[in-house]
C-alpha cells in the first residue's frame, strides 16, 4: 500500500471529535484544468471554524490553484465546491469576500505605495455624506484601522506611511488584521511565512493562532512543515495536483509530515539505490512502510 | 531622522487602553519642512517658481499683468488635458491618442453641425459622445487584451490621425473645416468654452478658470473619494486591487473616458476660439500632456502622483512657451528648452524626494 493510491481518493477523515460542526468550506473531488494541463485533480478538503487547516506541498504541487479556486480568482472544472453546504462557483474575488472568504496573498496582499490605512480599507472604504459629495470618512477609517491593528497587537507610529515601508511580517499582519476586521469567516493565507525570517515568522504564526481563536477557519498554505505543525489542526499534503495526505493533528507527527513534504515517499523508494552509492548516508531515511501510517484508510471515507 | 527603521515587526504586547496610546517608539518624526519637500508637487512648484524668476529677470515683458494672463491661458489649454492624463497615469496607463483625440472631437462637432446645418449644440453633444467612445474603446481594448497601453493607444493615435485628415478632406474638400461662427448656438457655446473676462484691467480667458476648477475637483476626487482610492490602487498594484474587491476594469476604462472628456473640452475650446479646425493638428501634443504630468510628479509607472502637480507642470510649459517669445528669442528654441526643463525637473524632483525621504 503506497500513500499515492490511498491519498488521492477517499482521503477525507471522518473523526467526529475533531469536527465541531458542519464545514464552512468544503471541496469534494475538486480539480482544475488549464487547457490540457491538469493542475489539480480529485481534491477533498474541509475547513471548519476554529481550526487551522494546513495545505502543504512543494512548488508546483497545486497549492496556488487550490487557493485561487476557493478565493474566486479561478473556477474549478471538476468536482464540487461547497460553502455552508451549498454548491458555489465564484466568478470574482468579491463574491468570495461576500461569503466571508478572505485571502491574504503572499506578495499581492497590499499596494506598496499607499498609506497603511488606505490599504486597510481598500475595496471596502467607509464613506460619509450624500451622493454627489460622498467622500471618504478618513477620521473613522484611521481610527478603526489603528484599533484593529492594536487588537492584534500591532502598534504603528504613523498610519500615513506607505505600507511598502513596513517589514514583510508587519505587512502580513496588517493584511490578516484587515481580513479579520471585515468579518472573514474563512481566512486563506498563501505562504505567509515564506519570505520571512525566523522571528517574523513566529509573529505571523501568532496571528494565525489569534485569528483561529477569534472563531475563524484558517487555511494555511505553506511548504514549511515546522510552521504548519506549530499551529495546524489538520494537514493536507498536495503532490503533483493530487492529495497525498489528509490527516488530523492526532494522526500525524511532525516527523511524518516532514517526510511527506520532503518527498519522503520518493526518497524511501530511492533508499536502496542510494545505499549503493558511497558517501550517501541512508540510515536516517525513512522506510516506505513508515510513511503509510498517517494516511487515511479508504474505508474511512465519509 | 537618520537611523530608525529596522527590519523587525513592530509588535508588542497587547496595548494598554487609555488616552496615553503607546507608540512603536522607533521612528522619530521627520520635520514638517522635510515632509513637505518629500511631496512631489512641492518639488515641481519650486521648479516652476525658479523658471518664473528666471523669466522675470531676463524677459521684462513677463512682469506685465496681461503677459501673465497670456501665460496662464497657454498653460490652461495644456493643463486641462494634463489633469485627466495625470489621473490615468496614476492609474497605471497612458494615452498616446490624447493629442489627436482633441482634434477629432473638434472636427466632429464642427462638421456635423455645419453639414447638417443644425444647432451647434447637437454637434457639441455628439462630439462628447465620440470622445467618450474613443476613451471607452481604448480602455475596453486594454482591459480585454491585456496589451500595454502604449500599443493600444499608439494604434488609436494612428487611426485617429488618419481619420481626421481623410474624413475632413472627404467632407469639406479641404484640410480645415468651414467657419461656424454664424451658426445657431455659437455665441452660447463660445461663452462657455472660449470667452474671456476682465479682472483689474487684465483680460483673462475662461479656460484658466475651468482649469483651476477641474484641478480642484480632481484633487478632491483623488484624495477624498472611493474612486480616487481605486485610481491609486489599480496603478500601484492591479492584482492586489482586484483581489481585495476594487473594480479594476471599471476604474481603468473610466479613466480613459475621463481623458476623452478632457479631449472634448479642449477640442470645443479650440473650435469656438478659432471658429475652424485644422485637421492635421494635435500630433505631438499627447507627449506634452504626458510630460506635464511627469514634471508634476506623477509616476510614469503608476501608483503615485497628484492633480496639483500637473497644474504646476502645465504652468511651467506655458511659461516657457510664452517666456521665450517675451524674451525676444527665436521660438525655435522652445522644444529644446522644454526638453532641458523636463530632464531638469525630473532630476530635481528625484533628488528632492530622495533627500527628503531618507531616513
């Protein structure tokens, strides 16, 4: 039994204890093809409130495609996409936002030259006054932005400074605080820690936990299993556009997660071959059998 | 204000409530003078003042009130177009067809009214529709194809240039349109687009007033409305803007239509002040508008700028254009002088901003 043949289909775990209610967002066998390229295929994913669902995968595994479907930038071409149990198909990010699904993108979360407070309210500006004179309520926006940022523990001297002058971690935090403020129920974070140093990553992880504790369902996209394991409640590993692993925190250890992420299954297969080569230490590599444990059995399908 | 910013998140423990708000504490305030200098429109204001002083010294006729009115009039015809061009530039695009679109608009109004012997207002309204339509076409094509605005509007520029000449010759048998000054509604339209009034014995053209009114309106829209926020956003980062729900398509297309409106207004001014239109004109004007916007501190790549900056930029152009004449120099030097101005202004702007924003 290899992880591939169990992970692709029917990998959804049914663990009643871990499910505090109906999933807010659910994918059933969802996939996406661009012309003749199948970027994503047969993906099952459930996102619950008060939980951090981690989606891991190497470059090109389909992580970006997955979040683009959920956030409304692209549409799925197969399977089902459900929000609150009802099938949906978003044509713009605005529709996803209206359903409470907010996305914080890795590099396009903000407009660098615009002040922090304008970025905070971009696309959802507060206004006052009747139509021909309807104008931005700058005072209220600045105050609200400041309060929301402080609630998340971010203190900035000057909300007028261009957001591009903030550090990467601060920018992510502003984007997260923004999503939380605008009533997001599901927060998608696209590799928020990818470009950050150790300390800044820790700060972002803190806000992920803070967002979860405020009752949000968080989808945390990353290729760092250590970061994922620190805050995750559920882990899904993508490989070549399909789901390789789908497991709750209770069923998977950091070591196993790391192995899956690092292409452990392939490494195991190569172990024999590598052992023939002098100078390669294979003792620490996992055996293929070690890796099958956390993968959901097919009969566990819901 | 030397040290200050470090690459660390400004994160502390949750804030203590109360009036004494804690601050990050790592950024010292820059002095107000420096912060003012960092604004692009202040840089161009200083540049314009320097050029003004230069001509006040070297060309005594400039000191006269009527010369100043003339300079302001010259500036206003550039400035009215430079405003929407600047907004479009802040929105991340530019329009090479803006110069000939002015002539297209004037030709449309003139020929339509004259050939069909209708009230002049019919031509004016149809010309507005045509101008907005050209903007709509530019914007729509840009958004649909994703081509750079350089290519799309270069195409429109060439099309309009050819159509202006060919259609005018076809309709009037001449390269210019017929005089429309005796037609119904002409006086009315002239009062709006091309009249003048006296202030303290100085004859001031109405376009100067329109120019300043439009500039004030553009500033308000840019800084105080949702739409203004969207302009900065689509120019600064289109993908981010779209992802947070800004209607990028609407914003871009409407900006092109705004340039169409400007072209219509300036076209009507030309028509009602000269009574006839030369169909081959307007070529090269688009670069003057773009230069005025850039001198005014608008970022060519979008995302930053103001509506006030281009006002000073256009003033600088008008000043140089008339100043050379008043100084008694050969007007052939105008373009060379402008080029030097453009480079000088851009370099000074850059230097002032770097110095003032250094931390």
